[in-house]
C-alpha cells in the first residue's frame, strides 16, 4: 500500500529463511511508501529514463513494473533518481539469474547504485525542503 490511511498505519517487516526486511535501506524504503511514494521505476515518465525488459521479469512480479498514472502520482518536480532508495536493482524480480529487468537510457547511470541514504534528489521535493542529516546534498 502507498500512502497514509486513517487510524493506525502498520509497516510489516519480517525475517525468514529466505530474506530479511530488517535492513536499514529496506526499512526506509517501506516507510517512504507510507508517506505516499511509489517505486521510482513505476513513475509515469520512467520510459524517458529506463528500459524495462518485460521478457526477463518473473510473471508474478510484472505489476512491480507497471507505471502509476500521472493522475495518481507526482514526481514532486524532482528528476528521475537512479540512486533512490525507492528504485529497484537492475535485476530485480528477474526470471533467471544473470538477466536484467531494467537498464538506464543514460550512459552515466548504467549501474543502479543501492543507496543507504536519502539521495540529493529525494531531498529536493518541490515545495518541501527536507533538512535531514541523512540527506547527502
């Protein structure tokens, strides 16, 4: 779910034999959903920045790459952020090891870097000026 609901809002984090959600960047990522942020690769303008390789995505995960319509989301006037904590890795939900599900269209950003802090673009929401020590500007 993306966005705040009335009443109590619960963020589900779990650890099991396969993986853990109790890592810093995952906790931050999930909390960002509660304030209304979608995955970066779901932006309505993402085709200007990345190519999605639909043929390499596991069938159960195709929805993770669907664009959110402009009427249901906003970019906050911030450019596409390849280093966002809200961006999946280039091989996220691949149908097989070694396949990529996304690649950038900008040669400067061929590697999606896993960001442990809020990126400088994340801190530049139009109309918002977050002054956080976690923001690297």
